[in-house]
C-alpha cells in the first residue's frame, strides 16, 4: 500500500475526527457561553473570554475541516484547494488557534480542576471537558500538520514545490 493510498484514506478520517471533536467542543463552549451570558456567573472576565475563544476555535475547526474534507473528497487531487500549501497554511493556522485555546484554558484551570475540592468555578465538569477536548483537537491538528509537512517536503523534492498535490496524480 503506497503513501498516497494512506493519504486518500486518512484525510477524510482526520477531517471527520477534527469536525466530530470540534462539534463536542463547540457544544460545551456554546453551553458555557450561554450560561455566562445569562447568569453572569463566571469567576472572572478572563474565564468568560477564554471560553468564548474556545467557541471561536471550535467553530473555525468544524467549518473549515468539513469544507476541506469535502473539497479533497469531491475534487481531483490536482485541484488548488487540495494542494499541499493550502493544507500547510490551514493546519498551521488551526494549530496556532488550538495551541492558544488549550493553553489558555489550561492556565485558567491551573492544569485541571478537582471537582470534589473546587472553589471559584461554577461548572467544574464542563470546564475540565473543555480543556480535555481542546488538547485532543491540538493533538489531532499536530499529527495532521506533521504528516502534511512531510508530504510537502516529499513534493518539493519531487520537483512539484509546495503547490504540488497532497497525493500523486
């Protein structure tokens, strides 16, 4: 089995996993944002803003991963939307967003909350889940970025540059 067949099979899987876990993160952060907006019961303004940024990160990831997953599946491998450079830029931007979101939530929670002994946070379980899924999104994005960078290096060595297709045509 060639590397191309792994990419063709793995690309929709990774995009689907990013979208799936992004939807979970979207649900958690949207629920927390709605609660914070309605009851103003966040511990400080930083908590509210970090949850809102995570809401943005999950919205970004769900919409763009579904879009790129569909473009890769429906269009030819030589399409401008399926080339290596587009994937590198998208994955790097998504990686930066998730690094910021996961680090911000982790710093806010001090590495995680013990829900049996928590003071100052009203939604302990939801905040722990928010942190866990943020790091899960970061791990998936990191792995995908590494694979696409390796594929980009192989494409550049082949003479196609980074605008070459993610899979051989």
